[in-house]
C-alpha cells in the first residue's frame, strides 16, 4: 500500500495533522493500533480528568462549547471529544493496525504493520509522549509478595489489596493516585522527588488561564534557557477539579511524605534525605510564578477585577521524614515515575544513545519525518490537546514543502478527493 | 541582584564551567572522574590522610601540593585529639560543597556575595557505635545546616541559591542517598 504520508497514532495530534493534510488534499492514512483515542480508553485510570479546563480544550476547527467551560473533562468525555473530531474531519483512520517496524527503503519509508505494509514519503510520529511507563531499576529488587504496578496499569483503588501503598513520584499522576487511594482507606506513603507545585486557582482564576494570559503556554523553545531541562520537567501537581491538590492537602488526608525512592535493599525501601530541599525548591518556584502574575496585574493597564494575593503556605515537611520503609507494611508499589514515548519500532537513525528522538521542534533528523505531541516540542503547550493546533500548522507546512520539493518531477500515485471540509467554517462546531 | 551593571565577582569562572559542561556533554568519557584519598594509621585513633592525585578528563591528574589531614577523637573518648573526628570531616565536606555551590550559582545568577557562613550540626546517638543499642544507627540521625549569607539579593533569591546548591551538590547527594561501598583487604 502507498500513501504520501503515514501518520502513526489516532490521538488528538495525529488527527489534527490528518485534518491539516485533508484540508490541503494530501494523500495520507492514519494507522491506529487500537481505536481512536486508544490510550485514553485503555491506559488511564478511571477517575482521570483533563488537567486543562474545558474552555482550553480545542483542536483545529473544533472546540468545546458545552455548558461547563470551567469544568474538566472526565475520561469518557475526552474519548468522545476526540472520537467526534475524527468523524468531523473524516480522518482516514485504519484502526486495529499495529506498526511493527519503520525502515527506509529506496527513498521511501517502509511501514510494516500486523496488517498491510505501507510505503510513504512522509512519516508523522504521533503515537504519544506516554507510550512507556518509566520504572526505576529498584523495582527489580522488590520482595515477591509486593505487587508492582505502573500508572498505566492502575485503574481504581478497589483493585488493590488492603495493605499499604507506596506511590513513587509526586507529579500530577502521583498526587492524584495518592489522593484517591488514601481516600479509599489504604495507607499511602508518597515518595517525593523533584516536583512542580501549582495552585489550581490563584486570585480568582484558574492557573491555566493565568499561564495563558502571561504567554507561558505559548512560550517557544527558542525562548527558554535550557531546553533539555524544560523538556524533562515533571508535570505540575494539578488535578482536574476546582481544588488544589498539593502535598499539604495530601498530608491533611493522612498521606505520609517521604523522600525520593533511592534504593530497595534487604526488603526495605530507602528514601533520600532531600525531601526538605525538594519541597523548598518547589515552593520557591511556585512563589516566583505567582509573583509574576502579581507583577502582570500591577503593570497591565487593563486590570482585571481580581481578589488580593492568596499565596499558598509553605509545604509542611514531616519533622523527621522517614528514611526507610519495611515492605511488610506494603501491598502495592505504584510507579508514577513518568512516561516516555515508545520508539521500539522506529528503525531510522534518529535516536540518540539514550533512545531519545532527535528533533528540532518536531522536525526529525530524517527527511520528511515529523513528531507531534512531545513535551515542550515547539512550545510549552505542545503536549496538551490545545497545543496541537499551532504545532500541526507549522509542521504541516514543513511537510507540504517537503512533498512539493519532491513533486517537481514526480506526481504521487494517488490523491485523496478533497473532503470539502473547511477548517474555518468548522471552527465552532460543537462536540 | 546588582542593578547598576557593575561586574559581579565571586571569584568563580562561570564561563569556564559552562564551557566544561558543553565539552563534557559531547565527551561523556572525560566526565568520568575518580577521587582518591590515602589514609595511614599513626597511633591509637589518630590517622593521617593524604590527597594528591585524581583521575579525570580522560587521564591522571596531579596536584601541585599534597594535602594532609589529621583525624583523631577528642579526649572524652580517651583519645589525644590530634585532629577533627572523621564524622566532623563529613560535616566539613558537606559545608564546603554547599558553600562552593552557593558561590558558583550566585556567580551564574549575577548575585554579588559579601559573606557566606555555614553552621553545621549533626546529631548522633553514640549508643550506636558503642554497640549499646542495636536499634540505634551508627551515623548521624540528622544534620542541620544554617547559612548566614550577606549578598546583593532578596531573601527569596538567597533561598533559591541555597536550594540550588543542594540540588547540584555531590556531598549532599552522598549523604542523603545510599552509596554502594566496597571494602577489601589485599
């Protein structure tokens, strides 16, 4: 089979690229190992809600227009939103097709799947930033009676036994899981490494609204000092709910905070003595962000009506944080230690020694190959649903330029019929 | 931060450090260092350590002078007090590492330092080393570091300096996290 462009992954960003390509009458196919929005269907816990408010949930030509703009979509709503988008743009999705391998052959990319094989001139890698759950090497040393579970595998607290739960990682995922498991009556110990603390709301507005107002969500990669560092930053401690979910809130609910999990030895988990500093750093960074909001309010001539500053109190660290924990008290270790994209199928010389994709703002180091949806790929918002729009437009034009360059003396074998779908007309279609 | 544009000088060559960072990013083997010390027993609890060579940047490196450190225990331990106790040397290492970090980070952030003093105190129950109570650990059960810093910076900027120096400190990492130690006899 042939298509000018093969898009791997029918999540929000792959579909957004499909919409762009359809609009420009580019022959393409979207290969999806499961169903549209697959990872939302199969690799997320039940209670998950988007961290961005509904008003910010938009894809090119499509945005939320329900009656709860300040709410946060639950999992079924996210799936419906993305599914509706796929129908709206008439995306040429082949579902149930798993890509096994991509290689280069005779100036074409050869995409081997568990169904048809495809040849293409351009490849769009849109299989998500969360393909594989990171599990530290210490996991291999857990005693056999302890269940080891990643955040991708976890669904609900009722699936765990009644013993204590060690949640490793205190970013968005870790704090949310620690919260719901503690509420279910199981004692949670939360291992806290480097994290980013954010209040859900500040001075009467959602923090995402402030970040958009200050231009932070649109901040581009050429406007950050250390791109490697910001791409590795953990996701902020947020939950898709009106209330802040920080370490203080978890402490109030009975969660015990410990330092970063450093080792498993002699049937014990050993925690770093750096908890105090990790919390101090997160507090300082949060205060700096909130101070920049205050400054913006002072400087902006069109002041919003906002309440006075309500700065969160410092993180309360236990007087003597626990340095080790006997696994006899623990039934489950839940790894909320981040995710990374899955490139195990990608056999092109575009990965560095550590297996990271080498790219410049999503332009991968092989001609005609593009990535989407990675952390801070082109902008801070690149990995968010609303971040796809700008990235897809820019990379889409890169892709068109690449195809045109090759098209000078070589007409592609097939072109999709123009869909007739117009991006501008469709911009306010409801889900 | 200094607002008048005058050059901040804490005696740290940040440009050289940033160059080294760049160079070692591209030459990961050169970044592998081995630090060494040699210790000779003198008498009783008195020992003398020397530090001179180390390995790094792809080869053996030698100091211009050999540094000597006497360690002993105080008289209340029925010792002769010829030097700091080894556990105090640990505090020295932590203090020096954090202080150097404060200076380097301050230079990078263009903060002029005038005076930096770190006060360290480690608490220890010596029932552990004396074998009185098996539940008591040998080492410190906690270490407290208090910095007095006089600098051209706000309180928050100084707090951020101290936090960042911990984040990048080798000795802080060595003390707060487990390290595999292999001791052999030949």
